[in-house]
């Protein structure tokens, strides 16, 4: 009986840690990826609201694969500012299979 209880507790813990599927309604930012490359990690050039962004994969993920060019939905998950000149932004992209990947903004161009 103790083994069954322990097994059930471990399974429930695993499901809790896995989290739930992302809610597509939360991903309101339109991202157009125009360049994808891999140099020690995924790097993207993309346009958000007419502004050019350069992204780098954040926290692993993607491996040696290239992200397909095109349009994606995203949400801003981190937006820190120090004064009026420094910023740190991380976007989470939602893919058609409901998987997500985080990207750090590493460049901006007008």
C-alpha cells in the first residue's frame, strides 16, 4: 500500500511540475522572423510593431536547429528597465504545436 501511495504522489508531483499547456490568448505580440541562424545558439532577426529586434535563445532549447522564417505569436515575459536607457527583455514564442521557447533581446535597430 505504501508503494502505491508513493507512486501516486510521485506521478502527481510530475504532472504539477510539468505545468499546463500555454493559453494562446496570452500570446498577443506578433513577431515576424526574417532571419534565423545558429552560432552556438539560435539567433533571430525579427520585427515587432515595425521595430527590428535581434534575439538569442534564452535558457537553452532549439539545439542546432534553425527556426523557420515566418510569423509567430509571443508574449513579453520579462521587461526590466534601469533608468531611461538600459533594458532587459525576454519574449516567449508560442509554436503551432503549443510548445514555447524563450528569446532574449540582444539587439535593436531603427
